[in-house]
C-alpha cells in the first residue's frame, strides 16, 4: 500500500455526526467483487440533498473529510473505506470513529484523525475557504489561518500508514509463535 | 492483560494471545471464522494475488445469505433456479469458486441448513463458549450470547484471518450492562436491547466490550440473548458477552459441530471456569431495571432514537445537545413524522419479520401468537416472514406457524438477510414505512427513501394486524 505521511488539500466540511456506513456507501453497491470504482457512489443520499457540500466543485477530489462524532458507525463493510479511498480521501477528521471503521481506515491508507469538537468546529469554518494539512509525522492538523491542533494516534496504525506496510507479511513473520500456539491448544 | 480477578472477556483474551505488540495490541488466535459472499471476494482475491492459501480451512465455514432471493430456489425437479440480479449472481458465483479453489467447508445455497451466518453458527454448534469468532459482518457480536468473543471485521481482516488464522487486536475497555428484574408481559429481549441503546447511545459502548449481567439475562433464553448480543454493535461496542451457563450448555448439547461424548464433558468443565470472577473490575458499569422497559419502537434514523410505544415522537428541541437536535430534526423530516405525534397513530404499510436479530424459532412463535386467528390489515402492502435458516423454517412448518402466517396474509419465504439491508429483491419502496424486526433504521437501509421502525417480532405482528404501530399488550393478554 501507498505510504502516507502528510496530507494537504481541501477538506470537505461535512460535519455531520453518526455518519453510518450505509450513508457512506449504500448496500446496493456492495455487490462488487473488486475494491475499485466505489467512489462515485459514495454519499449518494447526501448528494441527492440540494446544496450539499459534495456537489460543490471546490471540493472535488479533496483529500480530507471533516465529520462529527461516531464516524463510520454501522456495518463492518470495508466498502465504506474503499469508497472514501476511491474518492481520493486520505484523512478523515472527526471527534470519534467507530471501532471497526478505525481499523478499516488505516488498512486502506486513510488516516482517522481524532480532534475535539471545538477544534473541529474551527476547522469546519476554515475549510470553506482554505486547504488544511494533516501531518502524521508531527501529529498536527493545521490551516493557513494559524490553527494548529495536535492529535494522538495508535503508534501501530500510524506506522502502518506512514510505511504503507503489508500487515499479513508482518504477521507471517510470527509464524513460529502461531505454530507453537496451535500445537499447544488447537486440536 | 491482567492478573488476579478477571472478567470473562479478559479470560478469553488471555487464552488467545499468540504474540504481543509494543503498545498492548496483541496477535490473537482466531478459533472460528464465518465467511459470506459480500465481504469475502476481495479477501480471496488478495490471497490469490499474493499466492497465499487458507491456513485453517477446518476452522472456517462459508455460507451465502445477504444476496439470496427469498423466493423459491429450486424448481419442481430440485434443480437450482438462477438468480435474476446479475451482480448478486456474480457475488454468489465468486463465493462458490473461491471456496472450491481454497478448500473452505461450506453450506450450499440450496441446502436445508443454509441461513444467515449468525443464525447458522449457533445452530450448527460452530459457535462455542470461550472461543474467538470473527466474520466480515458487524452483527457477529451475536455469537457472544454463547460466551464466544465474537466481533465483526472488515475485508482486509478477513484476508488476514484466512491467511494467518490470527488478528492484531487492541484490547478493549470493559463495560458491564447489568439488568435486574423481570421483563413485563409483552416485553421481549428486543425491547430491552433497544431500551439499552436508547439509554447509552449508539456511541455508548465505543472502545468497550460489553458483558451483559444480572438476573434478567440469567433467566433469558439463548435466543433472547442472541437478540441482545446481536445489537451490541448498535450500542457502539464491537462485542457483547454472556457468561456461559446451564442454559448455554443445554442449547449446545448435541449440535452437529459441538464436541461430543467425553470431549463434551471436558469442554463443559472448561466453560464453567469462564464466568467473570467475583472481584473483577469493569471500566464502566450501567444498571438498568427491567421493569422500566415497555414495548419499544424507534422513531428516527439511528437505533438510539427509541421511545416506548405508549409515547410520542419527541420534540427535537427537547434534546440538550445541539448536534442531536439537528439530527432529530433531519430524522423526523426523513421519517415523515411530526413532533408530538402519538407513536400509536403512525400507520405502516410494510412488515418485515426476519434478520439475524429476530428470525429464530422463538421469534416466529412470538409473532405467530399475535397473528393467530387474525388477518393483516387491508392497508398493509407487503408483509414478509423470513426465517433465519432452513432449519428454523422446517421447525416452524412442523409447528404449523407457516399456516398461521400465510392464512393471515403474510408471505412465507426462504431464509436469508432479505429486507434487513435490501441487497436482494426484498425492499421497502421510497417513503414506504416498515415495522421491522431487524437492527438498523439508517436512512436507506431497507431501500432508498425507506422509513424503518425497529420493533420486536410480537410488535411487528401487532403492526401487521392493525396497520399501524400498536401496543401488543392490547392485542394479547397474559
Ligand atoms: S440479517 Fe441483516 S444484520 Fe444480519 S447479517 Fe444479514 S444483513 Fe447483516
């Protein structure tokens, strides 16, 4: 997978809370047997709303999405992460993420960045006019208006993102431990 | 993870650690892996591209459920009928090709044992106490009803488990949801879990594993526990656990994939040790009095938007949190409801009794008890009963439940996910309103524009015969 260290560009000021995976990608689009091509179906119900941010040409291809708490709740469908990645999203900034989405995100090269709601509110305002930068190395989200918000990230996930690591290969380096466990416990 | 007194979760965790990462993340051994057609094609593709094989096919079980139409699957001669939707057919074909190529055991789409993965796992005895169990579906939490540490995973993780039979997992915090007291007449496990989600919110369990404790759960049937554990994910937690007890053992004994003979005795002895130790610590604790719970319905587009059937559609302004107020306003708009409206006055035209939450035999019996001797209301356009598995269907037919439903005007269908997520032809039309026993009332979940009210099987039956959301306690007497 592609390594991501620093993400810079427009940020879609979506802001909605409890963005569920059905909203990100509706079930009718889950019938694909490949990972690519889901981006054009992302946020379909939102895109049908008049004046929605996704229809704003200023945010076409934006690499960052800003949302409210509990982003990615609902199903375990990784299609949600694939759809975001296919749209060009490399970072989602929200006050909290569902556990499953948090995992699916980093495995698909998307940084799930947690910031407090008041920081999010300021970024939502700034994002209408200015690009944002998510720096994974320094763990800072910044804007040209002088905002600098630091965030924390699970070190393992951050490494995976920054190095574009293949997790299965990493695990297979523990083959001896897996075999020993199986000999000990699995009939 | 911990010393001294441990919770059920910590015991299962400790027993499955293969390796430890630096920050507490552990490589856990996975004992059981359920595979279905929607979240697996890209995982098998990944294996193929990397030249990897399935490490432990013997610990894996595949079954198709999400896409299958619930209409007849074989013709009069027993030959399989084609699936009309080309993409659904392709996904099913991909699963069948993959399980053949990688040698994964499976239940065929037309076999009598076919059903929704989360109904099939417990029913076959594939799900066992003290095991780690995963599936590429968030309602995998259901299997926690039997004391398995079960959680939903994404497709990359499906690939990881297929290749390595392990997963890197971060330990969760522990949360106890303790419910004591007796559920009232007409109040089911579904009403209770909706009530719990309403209390703690859809993000209430985020980062935690929930253990359901207290005498209400001790007295609850395994089927009721499956309903509760199933919707743990709607409370934000990835897994929900029940300590295995005599009811668990009685349920599992003799199931085809459960241990038999002497191995059974050994297994039960080990399972008895799993319960949370007396002085074990929970990071969070929530207490609920079961007698407070009424038959419950959802009014909005999030499972936390719940109210008792005797209540009203809330005023968005009654919520303290501004974000919740905005969400409620949007939800009422989507749902076509007015604040202050009595829930009992809300007319519905679609009924769905099914899904991995409420499609087991007890659920069908509860619905049939309400329907018996009645007809569905003239205003109902579509009323489906979709059993969770072929075996549930057979059992129901042996008990004559199918006749009760069909004589009342319900459609009696083949097992599958069906109208729970509308991937197959079973959908609610735009602006159609459905009383549904499924688990998610998200916008568009049951079809674009569909309006979903989550209810128990008895309440769905009550809605079917009255044509509106109705209090089941007014239709049947104790
Ligand atoms: S019935 Fe619904 S929730 Fe359950 S596995 Fe199927 S789609 Fe998922």
